[in-house]
């Protein structure tokens, strides 16, 4: 008879703590579901490019035309020709897509390229961005791929640079 009382007490003890554990898990799940545990909104926004192209400033805007703006400096130490077809994407299920920036072509680059002098700043404005979770007041990652070659290079070897912007889309 004594063993039954000990067994019953241990089952009651375990079931009481099991219900408490389940209640805690449900409370944490509810906090996560409603966004109280979303720590990404407390992380700083950042723009990361290789050292050849220093990122001075960036912005992600939903008005007037869903723009991604990034201001870069050519730190290569030489003039380059940049291909006008940029790759703008991210890791979303439906990746982000934007129009290529309108930049005036100057010689000696061809019609689908633009010249970027050394130590000069260039602001790239990608308009009509859509998909890829590009939603006002939400945080988004944007990956920008740029192809260039050195003007004075006899082989005109193409180089690919990847940059990343992580920030909140402004209204």
C-alpha cells in the first residue's frame, strides 16, 4: 500500500510540472508569433561591399516608386567600366527584382556600360522594386551584383562584385 502512495505522489508531481512546462512553452510561442521576440528590429542596418567599393550611404524606400538607393565610392585606384545590367536579388521565395539604374554612358565604355572614375562617388538608384518581401516598414536583405573591368587593362577581364544591404523599408 505504501508503494502505491509513493507512485501516486510522483505521478502527481510530474504531471504538475509537465503542465507548467507546457504553459511556459505556449507563452513563449505566443510571444514569438506576435513578434515580441523578433530581435532583428533591434539590430543596426548595414551596407556591406568589398573594400574596392566603399558604401557611404543607402536607403530603402517604398514611396514614391519602391527604390533602393546606394552611394558607393570607387576605391580601386583606376577608372573602370561598369556593366549596366546589375543583379538585384535576395534569398526570399520570390526574389526581389528592381529596374537597373539610368546612368549616362561615356566613352571609352560601350553603350551597355558606364565609366566610373577613381575616387568618385556614384549614387545608384534602383526603382520599381517588387517581390522579395519588399514591404513598407519591414526589414529586408538586398544583394547587388555588379560587373566591371579596368579601362587600362589590355585583356578587359571582367570582375564581379557582390554587395549586401540589410535594412528597413521606409514608408
